[in-house]
C-alpha cells in the first residue's frame, strides 16, 4: 500500500512546475535554459511512466487479490493527495512538527479518517473477502 502513495507522489509532483526554475529559465544563461528544458522534458516522461505504473499497480491488485484491495489502494491515494498538494505549495515535508501547522479544515479530517478506515478494510479484504 505504500507503493500506491509513492506512485501518486511521483505523479503529482511532476504536474506542478517549480517557480524558481521558471524564473531561472527566463533570466538565466543559455546553458541553464537548455538544462531546464531537458529537466522539463524528463518530467513529462516521468509523469507518463508514473501514470502507467499506477494503472499497472491497480490492475495487479485487482488481478492478484480482489476489488476491495484495489479500492483500498485508491482510498489511500485519495487520502494522501491533499497532503501532497500542501507539501508542494509550502515546500515543507510532512512531519510531526509540520502537521501541526497544516490547516485543520474538514478536508484534513476526512482524509485522515479515510486513511484510518483503509487499514482495517485492507485486512478484511485480504483475509476474509
């Protein structure tokens, strides 16, 4: 299940551009501009590969286990998405100290609840379904 969260992170982080790189691209030396172009091209390929890996991962969970395990993997991805977006926006990694500074709105509580419900559900779908 950690694989689903890491694959989602690989996909989501590639969707957003770094404003500092955009600034360097407009103001920097020609060599820097070329390197940023190469990096952006690589990011696009990484996004395609991450998307294909996510689809393959979800197919594998369905093929080797069942639809419940696939649903739990999707729920874990959905539960992690707001945290990833907050990390990208602020540039801070989610740790115990940083979580205290995250906004505690309804979305935070819903996604936390989804994460806690996903684990017993995974146990049920792996061993009893």
